[in-house]
C-alpha cells in the first residue's frame, strides 16, 4: 500500500483506511481470496490495478488474467497500468519496463533482464475462452475476478447458476494446480450470488474470506468503514435516499435495514392446548384462546420433484383460519426430492387430521402447472384406492413470485394476524430474506394458503332462552295485537295470490 502511495500518487489521493492495508496483506499471503466490500471503497484500485502492477514490477507473476462484467472494464485496469509505465516519470526512473505487445486487452511487459509478464483482459461473456490459454510455457498464475455480477444478472436464477458453473468449471481450472492465485472481489447483490457463496462459511472453504460493511457497530458505537470516503452521517443520509442501493452497494446485505419486507418483531406464535388454539403476544402473554372446531383449515402445495442441488424444495404447508381472521401456520413439510408416494401419504394424513380438528372440509391448493396436474391425477387414483376423498382448489400464482408474497403477506404480518409454531426458523429466515433470499418456497406456499383461507367459518349464534318476565311480556303484547291471517290459493304452487276478506251486509 505504501509503495502504491509513493509511486502511483494519482490513484491514492485520500487517506487510506486500515481495511485497505488488510486486503493487500491477505492478497500476498493467500492463494485463494474472496472479498466483499462496498462500492467506491477502492477494492478495484487495490486488487485490479495496484496488486497486479506490483506483481509485474517485482517479477512475481508470469501470466495475469483480469475478468470483469464487461470487457471494456477489464481493459480499463490494464490501461491504467500501461499509463503508469509510459507516463509516470517516477515510475520510469525506478522501474524501467518496456511494453512489447500493446493490444487493447492483451499486453506483455518486459523487464531489463528479459523477464516478461502477460496481462490478458476478459469480460464475463468471454470466460469460456480462458480454457487452454497459455503464455509460452506458462498458464495463468494470477486470475482476478472483479465485479462479474450486476443487478440485472442476479435477478435471474438461471444466469446466477450459469456464472457459478463458469467459475467452477473454467476459472478454477484455468491455471496450474497449487500455483495459480485466484482473487474474487465485488459487492453482494443477491443471497444466491457467486460472491455471497464465496464469502459464506460453508462453501468454497479453500478461499480466505473477507466481508466488509460500509457502516458497522463497534462497542455500541456506529462507525464508518472509511471516514475519508463517507462519514456515518453521510451513510445514514444515503440509506434514507435509496434504501435498496444502500443495502446492496454499501452494506453487502441485499435486504438489510429499510429494504427488509418483513421484520422479526412482527412474528407471533401459537400452540395447541387441549383441542384449543392459544395465541401469544409480543411479550409471550396469552392474547386469545378458543376451540379449533371454530376454525377453517387449508393446505397449500408447491411441488418440485427434481433432486438436483439447484432445484427448489417441495412444500406442503397447512394452516388454520380463526373466526377473527388470524392465520395459524401449522407444522409443514419442506424437502428436496420429495417423491409422489411421499406426498400422497403426507397429504392424506394431514388432511384427515385437520378435518378431525376443525370438523369441516379442508381445501388443498395447487398451482396451475403441468407438475401439479400430474400430482392431482395420481391423488385421484389414490382417493379411489383409499376411499378417502380430497377437495382441490387452483391457486392464482400468476403474479411475480416476490410481488405476490409481499402483497398477500406483508399487510397481515404488519397487523400481527399471522402466527407461527415455535421452531419454524426456516420459514422465518426465508421471510426475512425477501426479496433477495436463496429460497422462498415456504413464503410462496404461505401466500397460497392465505388465498385458500379468505373467509372465516360462519359461526351459528346460540339461541338465547327468554327469562320468565320476558316470556310473559311477549305473550301480553301478542294478545293485544293479534296477527292478521292471510288467505292464499295454490299454497303448493310456485306463485301465491292473496285474497282479501269480503264483508257482506243483509
């Protein structure tokens, strides 16, 4: 860092922060490094410009590959290095390098003793072309992957998987095993993004991981990662102006702060006690209790049969609707690779239990899709075999998935009318990560069950017996005002005609 501040003064005009020294120190010590840092925190200047230039000057690398989201960006990093070699008097005096190949995205730097280093630039769409690249006898020994993901790309799960496949199958094998250093830098734009997985604790364990947030807490005090970049006050103002941008670009958490659609403080809990539902408030106090036979019940199904790692989960989620329109989420099933015979057993058992608890029919909702049509057909065969019949209802899942989850669930959570059973951490985690979570199958099934439970069960009013005084009072009123008799013809027909009584005189 100090070398860069002394030699390349134009690139280091602000007072550096401690984390920047840490980044460069880790880059020199680790063969694989993944760093998530805020936008404009100089991570590209440090690792896309200074670190490769230092490696060229001190003959540490033979073949450097720089990969960014678009080809022109990676060429910009190379152009900055070439400008220092050509136009910086201090640099030319201390390090007499020559450029022997000067293509736009492919340059060779030669030392006075003949040592050469090649720098090759690639865009995200050109990653596949790295296969087999060599510089003389050398394969790439430093690969820098800088911000290869963007906002539009991470919205599409197929494109997220595509970039991960390219990383796993091309970049990880582009160099020589044990000799090639891979450095990935960027900001986390989605929980299922490549960078999010690289800095996670349970994936890519061969990587040294660094995760920085622009605003953080230390000993109860809110601090800025780099005061020369933005103060805490400026960061707070930025969050108010654009919460979405602040969450992703500054905090490396796509749903942090104001971006969160659901809050943990809005979660409420319930349990069954002696055939009654018991609802608890925020502090754990009992707010309501009543019989389950006054409720309606329904089951929402979101099916996925594939067993591949990247596919969604199959979800079977039941819930009750109380007379006061509270939704009580019952124990659900969420599993990858759930087979049709397993779904059949779960559905029949669950429907039978809910029907016995509520004393009324239980709707089972499916999305209108080919897989659900197949499952319905299999269930119809099972109904005849079991002599146990189910009620199906199609769910309207025509909106964007995130939109329908937020539209149907957010108002209900804000009003505290959805209750969970204790231990439903997976559902709560998915809700808290909307709209950028890796999985949202449980949240989607919950909005489906809300569709099914639109109206509470009609409650029959108990007949109130009159006391003795009221009975005699009504009798007295009826005796004073006898009801007029009506005479009709065709009382068995569909139409009735009233015939007024006639008085005759002699």
